[in-house]
C-alpha cells in the first residue's frame, strides 16, 4: 500500500505522462500535507508563480487532463469496435458461396432478362442467359426463375431444384430451363348448353422442372371460371401432358382426354361436357381367356366428341367414367397382338355398361407411330415398301397411332412414317408378326406479325401454307387440300404456325378487307421457331380485260380466269367473261402472277409474267385458241423445262422436245442457280417457275451449273409451249 507521499508522486507521474505538461492534480481529496508541500513541487517548474497564477494553472490542468482522459477512453473503445467489425466482416466473407449458371428456353436458346432466385437473393440473366450470385449463405438453397411469357411447371416448391451450397466450394454452370407458357381456349357445356361459373382445374400427368427433370404429377385447382357463354381461357399454362378438369354446381364432374401441350402452343376448341354421364367398363383377354395389359380407346360415333384412352390394370380391367349417353366404338391394343374393335356399344346416362374384348395374336405388318416421349401420332401416313421397291402399301394411323396391314404378303419390307407437323421418321425393317415402332420428332414453327398498309396490327386473320419444298425425297406428309392452317385473334397481330416438318415454306395470310398475301420462302428447322417475319397486307389491286377468239377476234363468253394464288381452301380468285368477253378480278394482291384461263371449247392457257401493280389496276386482254381436230391440251408461256429442288439450286428434271430450253443446250441434270441476276437459294419451286415464265418473245437469263463444266449464263427466249393431254375436251360446235 502506498503512503500519502507515494500516492501524490504516482499521481504526478501519471499526469505528466498523459499530457506532457508541468502540472499536477489537486482535488478536494488531496491530502493537506500535499498542499503544504505544493510550493516545493511548483518550484520544479521553470517559472515561479504567485498564488493567483497557481490557481489558474491548476484549473487549466484539470480541464486538459479531463479532455485527455476522455480522448483516451474514446480511442480505446472505438479501436476495439473497428476491430470487431473487421473481424465480423472477415467471418462473413469467409462463409459466402458463389453460384453461377445459365438459363435456356425449352429449345435450348439462352433466355435473357429472366429473374433468378436463390433463397431470398435475386439476380437477372444477361443476353447469353448467364447469371451469378456472389455471396450466398452455405446450406440447402432452393432455386427458382421467372420470365415474361415463360412458366415453370409445378406448384409451390415442386419443380424447383435444391442446391447444396458448401463453404469455399462455388457452384458453377448450373443449367436451368424455363419453357414458354402454353394456352388453352375452351367451353363448358351440359348437353350442348353453356355452363356458367364452372371451376376449371388442371391435372398434370407429366411435366418437367427447372433442371429439365420429370416431376411428379400435380394438380392446379380452380385456375379459371367459365363465363356466361361457358367459355374459359387459360393464358399461362405450363407445358406438359395434362387433363382439363371441370367441376360445376348441379352437374357431374368431367375431365378431358390427356393432351400434350408443347412450349408456346395454343389449343382452341376444347369442349368439356358436364351432362349426366354413364360408365363403360370391361376386361381385355387373349384367345384363352387370360387377362392382358392393353391400351383401350373409346371413340364416340357422334361428331364433336373426343376419343378417350387409358390402360388396363394387371387383371386386364378398365373403366371409363363420365361418358355421354350414346353409341361408341371400343378398341383394345396390346403389344405383338392384333387390335380388337367393338362397334355399336350403347352407353346410357347414370348406368354402367360392361364389355369384354378378346385380343388375338397379330398377323401381317403392324405397329405404332409415336413421338420420342411416347405420345401417339394420329393421322400419320405410313408407307410400307418391299426392299426391292416393286410393291408398296400406304395406310394412316388411328387415334392411338396404330397401323396394321394384315394381308401383307411374305417378303422383306421396310416402313416409314410422315406427318405434317413432324419430321419424317427413319425407315425401319417391318417384319411379319412383329410390332414396328416409328418415331416422329416434332417439327419447327414460323412466327410473325401481320399489319395493314398503315403499319397497324391486323387482329383477326388466317394463316395457311401456300407452298412447301420438304427436305429429302421422303413422302409428303399431307395432301395439298389439307395443309396445316389456323385462325388467329391477336391484338398485336402476332402468329405462330407449327409444328411443321423441316423444309422451305411459303405462307399465305388472309383477312377480311384485304387481298391474300403470300410470304417469301422461309426455312423451318426441327424444334426451332423461324422468324419473326413481317407480313403487311395491302389494299386490293384489280385486273380486267376482254377474252377473244384468236381466229375470229370475237368475244368469248363463259371463260374462267383464275389468279393462280394458293388460297387456304385451294380456290384462287376467279372471274368469268360475260357476253362481251369482259372479265374483272378485284381485291387481288400485287406482284408477279400467272393467270389460268379455261374454256371447254378452247385450249387452256397459262399466262405467266403478269405483274399486278400495288394498290392499282392492270388491263390485260386474252386470246384463246379454239380446240381443233388436232390433239387437245394446254399451253404455257416459258422455256419448257421441269425443275425440282437440289442442294445448291434447282435441278432440271427434263426438257420438252423442241422447247427453248432444249434448243439452248439446257439438259437433264443441269442446276439452275440464278434467274435474271438473282440467286435462287431460299426460293421455292413455285417461285422460281414464276420468275422463269413470261410473255412469248421476252427473254430470261439463267445461271446454269453443270457437273464437270462449271457455271455459265444462258439467255433463253420464252415461247408459247403446247402440252397435249389425254383427257378429252368437248370439241367446239
């Protein structure tokens, strides 16, 4: 323990160290002996002061010491706080985990501007679909993503991946897939009458999550309600295989058949009937009565109703609920067996109908056409051909994608399938009494926008295929009268037509108050969306003139003049000449065209190179040659060569004897690569032919390539070329 003197000395030393001042501390608690010794202490200072000066110095010393003490305390506390903050920041940085990756649409294209969520954190993808999180907490982290016009399948957390983030182990190249939303438009009825306020739900059988993985089935309840006319529309629908379910007050529960919605697909015309329903049940057995696992389809005999399909259980049992009263056909299909069909099965409302289907072993050539995911393709064309090419049999698939040729003779056969909305399948061996599976890959699509001459969107229009050159030499997937087409209702004038088989397409767009417009050729590739293309509909142009007899110069009445435009119904704009031979075509598109002029008493004329002015009028008189005693037929204006698509142009298939093409040395196998200085790549056959045709006596310049000879330019003068035909034409009276 310090003595009083020691204490005072201790205090003095502390004060001097802290402040560097020649002063000491005097307080109310300073011992009297210290006060008495103060003069001796003060004498240590370089100056001697009187008593007032000493008191003033003491007050200043006290103030300075208090300030110094406070500063020391502040420095000590703030220094510790800063260090603590730095240590805490160091701990945070040490625990942070980085996560990066890319996001794509369903076709594999990078998706820009998508919002990516990792737990509570969010970021946005760039133009290449890339995204990155720099500081995420370690642990199980759920991932989600959203983007305009795109939709993740699943409800709540379903379809969302969980990423395990570990300290000091960044997660890189995480790949997410967000498909475009699909949509559906339909109607709820009860025996044909609209049902209002019906609850429409979706039951998913198959869908894919953000990582492209198959997720478990789920239901999205009460998506929309039907309006007063029974209509409903679902704008945002996740792609996948699903059923539309309807629950309406005072009506039976109803559901649609399973449907597969592709990304961006729009289905219209769905009809869900909630009228009192019947039940159809039964068993599928073989010839010995043993139960079979099979696919069973129920098809109503009355139009407007959809086919339902389901599989039997292990005991061959099946049951269809919610069937409308009426007559049905029931078909059972089992592997390696011949399908069995029962026709005329009566189903009563509020009753149960029971049947048995006996499926025998298959014979002949049979099989199934399906997509890679197993979806049956109905209406596909199947060509079965002998390996020597001498015999061929053609058939179409039914609602279950099945085909069968029971009477196929013995031999070696191959089979190939084609569909207007798919790429052609591989050609496969087709053996007797063995099922052959042919796979069709969904094709691509064409998208675009339709505007009027002022650039304003056209909201109601029809899009169809005008012409198509398919890749390869495989069978055409559709008849010209059944080309894919669709009506569109869009405030922005947007359309998307597809899926379509790979090839080169021209589309024709029609709308009320506008002439039809044929687009330039556009290439469609598998699983890709070509475009968008801009289609501007014009005001109508017109064409008129007089049809006369070539020999007498008299007007010809009753001649049919057709503007050879491929319309959706394959009925081009036509007019007939009157008693004065006058004809007139109105509201037709501008551009280069061919006129087809027919009359029973005259040779049919194809007049090429007719150029219709934009929003204008053209006068064009026509002379027809009477049918004489010689051969009947039709005439063209051109060079007399037949063409087909080739890899680098259009191949000459043949030339007519004595035609301008033959006279100028053009021969079979030559490739036409240009017409009048323009390359033909990207054109269709119909486009190239249209540019080669023209008025007799006018010239056309062709760029022709011949193997081993290179390319050269050939100028050919067009002529009127007569083609005799076998069909009898009624002679002129």
